[in-house]
C-alpha cells in the first residue's frame, strides 16, 4: 500500500493557499472600489442603484466566503477580520 498522507496534507495546503489567494484578490477589488467611493463621493456603499457599490458588495461577499474557507490558517483569520472591519468602516464612515 502506498502512503498518501503526505500528498493529502500537501493538497490541503495548496487548497488553503488557493482560498487565501482568491480572498486576497477580491479584497483588493473591494479596497479599490472603497477608495474610489471615498474619494469620489457620488454614492455610498449601500446605494444599490449604482454599479460600484454592487461590485463592492459582490467582491466583499466572495472574499468573505473564501476567507471562511481558509479560516484554519492564521492568514485566513486575518483576512476575515480585515474584510469585516473594512465593510463596517465603509458603512459608518463612507459617503
């Protein structure tokens, strides 16, 4: 019998790395749109009638999902907290 425990452990690490990478990509999109909304205060983050807030909320939700999937890793926990604090900041202090 072949021992596959090393391969399974490596695949779990790769899967977690992919989750963190996807969460980071969508977090960067969320940060970019949040900065755009803060500098050009034409609408707030909760104004669903406009396209940038829709894209920001969509990227926030995708980033939250992948951060929760990678929550076993310390970096996944940091991403989750950063996502939540950034969204709360945009809700309370945004335009």
